[in-house]
């Protein structure tokens, strides 16, 4: 039997860590993330129109933009006892206006005057940094996002979700 030299171990190059997020200072990344969240907040925010905001108008009761109340809402029925039927129900318009004309979270914080309160509040609460890195969820389907987009660094889980992300969600932000 001829003498064979021992097999060499297969040499593999070290994987390069995606250094795209480490090229920038944390302040820049935080600023970009805040701007991205503000854009989302702006796109979801709607102002209440004058008629629904409480301004009086001379239009008829069933004018466009005003819903009719069912007869049961117009009656004031008082029942005795502690049953659920005795509790006052919310009006349809109150629920509708709460859903349609919601205000942004920042506006609600401003209206609450939380800065003047003493003790721990939403603005002063703090927790230590987590011991584990943040979990990544697919930006398309919500499954575990094991990969990141090379252009915008949003996570995705597989090639199908990458295709959807490239077509619709990729904002090509530099990270």
C-alpha cells in the first residue's frame, strides 16, 4: 500500500459580520429609526373634521357625514338592579368617532400633562438593558426573521418574503 499523506483539513474563510449597522454611530441609527416611526405615525394620523369635533352646524340632522341613531339609543331606559342591561351603553357615534378620529400617541401625552406629575411616569420609567440581543421578526409575515435586507436592514424569513419585501416594503434606507 502506498503511503498517503494525511488529509488536510478544509480551510474555510471566516464569515464576515454584517458591518452595515456598525458603520454608523448609535445616535444616527436612533435618529433614522425615530424619523421612520414619525413617518409611520404621520401616515396613520387623521384629524377630526369640524362637524365631528363638536362644532355646531346648521345642516339637517341626516346630513352627509352624520349617522342616524337607532331608536334604542335615543330612548333613555332606566332599569333597576345590577344586571348588565342596566349599565349605560356607549353610543354608536362615540365609538365610531373614537375609531375614525384617533389622535397620535404624542398628542395624547401632551394633553395628559404627564411632565408635571411627580413620581414614576411613562416618561421617567427605565429598565436595564436586556441581556439578550433583540429578536428579529420577519417584516412580511411575522415569523422569525433570520436574514436582513442588504438595502434597508429589515428582517425577512425566506426567499418568498424577500420577494414581497423587495416589491412592496423595501424603502432602500441606508443603514
